[in-house]
C-alpha cells in the first residue's frame, strides 16, 4: 500500500473495569483496505478493544480517531472520560459495523427486515432502495433465497452470513468482527470464512478478532497479538508467525495447533 490512509487510529488507549486494567495503553492504526487479525488468549481484552473502537465502551484515556476525526472526550464530575458530543458519537458509529459471535439477528424479523432496518431508520434510504441493496448483499454472502426466512430457520453459518449482509447494508468504512466463527459447528466455519475472504479481496477494511489461524495467516494483511492488555506482536503474518518476538506468542501458537 503506497498511499496509506488511516481508517481507525487508537493511541495509548487505557480501559479498566474497577481495579482490573484490561487495556494498558494500546496503540493500533488500521489503514484503509487493511485486514487486521487480532489474536490473544481469552480475557486478554480483545472484545474490549473492539467495543472501545465503536464506543460501546468509553476508554478511560487515550485517543480514538475514525477516518481522521478525533472523538472528543471530556471528564464528568467523577473524573471519568465521556464523549463530549453524542452527535459525533452517532456519526462515528455509523461508519462502523460490528459482527458478533452470536450473530445478534432480531429473531422476530425476517432476514430482509433485519438487513433493511438500519438503512431505513438510520441512513434514511427509501424502502425500495434498501430492499434492492439487501438483495445484492444477500447474493454476495451466498444466501439470496433466504430473504423471507426467520433467523431460527437458518443454520448458524447462514445466520452469520445474514449478519454480515446486515453489516454491509450500513455501508461501513470499517467492519469489526468479534470471533465470528467461534459459535459455529466446525463444518459451518468455512462458509463464513469464505465470505470474509471475499470481503477482504474487495479491499474492505476489517478488524477481526479470531482464533482461526488459517484466516490470520492467509487472509489478513496484519496480525496483532494482545496479551495482558498490551500489543505484544504487530506485523505481517509472515513476520509474526515466522519470527515471533515474544515467548508468549510462541506458546500461544503452539497451544493453537
Ligand atoms: P477477550 O475478548 O479477549 O476474551 P474481554 O475484552 O471480553 O476479553 O475481557 C477482558 C477482561 O475484562 C476480562 O477479565 C473480563 O472479565 C473483563 N470485562 C470485560 N467487560 C467487562 C465489563 N463490562 N465489566 C467488568 N469486567 C469486564
Ligand atoms: Mg471476546
């Protein structure tokens, strides 16, 4: 990538829950078109890092920029960080989409209704346009015939692909994935990874928390290893898998295979 444009910049992000400091100064920049796999043991703060990125959690300190725009923070009376401008938070959230381990589709809505909800109510597109786009996205994730189905009638892999179509429908600048295949039966993992691979090839910017080492090695442009609230490794898959810097990461990969 010659002209690197930052899509997301995290600078020295700290986040504690009570006395438990989960993020101890994380700095990561995701450039446009990058696919970053975030690896790390359970409890190392991977979900918290994604949640701080889309402001589902508010970092205690540090700087977050989305497409170059810095999220403005102020201190409340108890001295805690909080967003200074909720309209800015809404605007920034609308540039990001998240895909969760448990799909989080609305069970009382059809797949089509799930996908068009945010475009109609948040992006204010017409219903006809939202439906057209939804069909396109369902085609892209390989379930064009599931338009009128309810989530419970789909396999886990189909539900996750529908959730990815819903994420695409908000036309996000960055898609955040939190262990998108961890809840799936093993035989359904591949179809979801294939969709993510296709999105990567389209040049989409993605941050993917995953335990899928094959995806991390072959699809991502960069891999980050998080442990004890710090970025322990950060490099291309070749760099970090062939020449890990830390013993912790060596131990981690050994345990994965
Ligand atoms: P990971 O996704 O890497 O497994 P998490 O980010 O979910 O890790 O959690 C990191 C640590 O933060 C864990 O010790 C977890 O218990 C704690 N934690 C996460 N969210 C909360 C919360 N809302 N309240 C209190 N503790 C939390
Ligand atoms: Mg997690």
